[in-house]
C-alpha cells in the first residue's frame, strides 16, 4: 500500500514502474484533484496504448447525481460516498474489480 498526499503524487505513482491493482482517490485532493488526476492517468493510458486500464475508485462526500456523472466522465471505475467502512470498501470495490 502506497499513499499520495495530493493528486500530483497520485499521477506520478500511477505512472511509475510500480504495478497497482487499484487506486483509491478522494475527488477533492489538494494540488490536483482526484477528478483531474484521473483524467491525466486516463490520457496517459490512452497515449501509451494501455489495454487494461487501472481501477480507480473515487471516494467523495459529494454524491449528487452530477458528481457521480462527473466521476464517470473523467474515467473513474466506480465512485463511493463517504463515509466508507473498510468492509463496504472491500465488498463493493476490491472484490468486485480485482482478480
């Protein structure tokens, strides 16, 4: 498990040589939001011809239909409302998206 304190670090980690099974991000991270970081990762994946994109799970307190759509539009694999228990996170995302 690695952590990033802002969206810029998230993009750097996601594009490093480390292979991640999934990325969890807050939509409102500092410096570069989780929304914008996801957009950058998806653009880099597309430019590199990635056939199997990273699983990116957004976790946010903004759960309006517009924010859920925003998550889909930027390329988040899924979006969970805060607060999220570790059991819910495991059941709804990790078991769902990881082999």
